[in-house]
């Protein structure tokens, strides 16, 4: 599905902080949406958790620095880190080139308080419309 020109694959769940979650073989892959990476523009540094680390609901899971800002990803549920995308140590910017093909971390946890694709597209479409309207007035 699309929110304007931004793709949101329907095999994932989404959070309002531009994060996607994809259940896969008993684990959950986590990445940044196409819209999120377009807003980020060039990830220059990333802090990933340790494998085996337990992350409590609301605590920072990943931090990444872009040309514009430092952002953090936290989850609305407890999780255990089961894997990290090692390629990101060398080139964190690969996320920008392939936001749905590259993931940040793998976790085990119980998905809750996340949006299915239809709800996410409605949310992001409204968000984009508001931003475009705000900038159209300037």
C-alpha cells in the first residue's frame, strides 16, 4: 500500500516513529520505513544493541545519527535482541538505499500496540498531508 509516493509493504507492522516490524520464523525484524529514511537523509552513525540484551518497553533499542539529527527507536513492548545487521557497522547508510530489504535488529517479543498496514497508511497519509499543507503556506 502507499501513502502518497511512499511504499508500505503489507507483510509488516508499523509504529508512528517510522519503524517497521516484520515477523519471521519466530523472530521480528525491525527497520526504518521508506518515509522515515527519506526524512532521515543519510544515516552516518548507528548504535546497535548487544545480542542477548533485554530491552524493556519504552527503553532505547537503537540510536542513529543522520545529517540532520539523532533519532532513537524504542518499542511499546519488552523484547530480547536475537540478532543485529552486521553490515551496518561498516555502512549504516545502506538503510537509505533499501529500507525494506535491510533491517536493523532481530528481536523476540510479543507484538502489541503496533499498526497493521491499512492503519499505518491512513496515519502516514494524514501526516504527509498536514506537512505539505503547512509548507505550502510558506
